[in-house]
């Protein structure tokens, strides 16, 4: 009887762990463009999916002195970029940080971002806390982050 109970408890624990993992915030398709040799700034992009509503509050990376949430928009023929205080993540809807929209601005790069390399990026969420992802560096003209 006790062996059956232990087997049942183990199965229940494994099912709970699997359920908890599938209900956690997910970071995917993290990428950045390679930068020219003397560039001081770069940008990182990532797709965020959360089962519950959350808010991206900040970012950091050892690849840069500072990382900020930014948005970019075109006003006529002028590109305007501005920092964001945070970014809402709706429940169950992927939020893609991408060129031409919201992104992570990497300010004061420690070294150029080189194609084929990677670096870590930590995103801080209101509910999910700190989450770290590996960012793949793609060629300078990359647009989608789908190459890796």
C-alpha cells in the first residue's frame, strides 16, 4: 500500500512540475544585429509570452553599460526613438520586441556585437521576476531573428 502511495505521490509531483513549467513566462527568438567596430550602441529583440498578464520593467546585460526599453516610430521621414518606463505583457499573447518597434537598447557596448556570437540579457518583470536569455548575434542587416 505504501509503495502505491509513493508512486502516486511521485506521479502527482511530476505532473505538477510539468504544469508549472508550461504556465511560466517564456522568452524566445532572442537576437541582436552585429554592430560595426566602433559602434557604441546596439539593440536586442525577443518574443515574450506569459500565461498571465505581467509588465516588463527593465533589462540589463554584461554586453553593455546600460540596457533600456525603447520604442521607435516614424514621424513622416524622421525616426523617433524614446525610452519606455515599462511594457505591458498581456496574458496569452506573444509580445515581439523587433526592429521598427519596441526593443532593448544596449548603450555603451563593452565590445562590438559579432555575428555568430551570443550574450546574456536579463529581463526584469513585475510578477515573473528576473529572467535571463541567451541572445544570438546575427548579421548586420538581419530583420527577423528567425535564422537561428
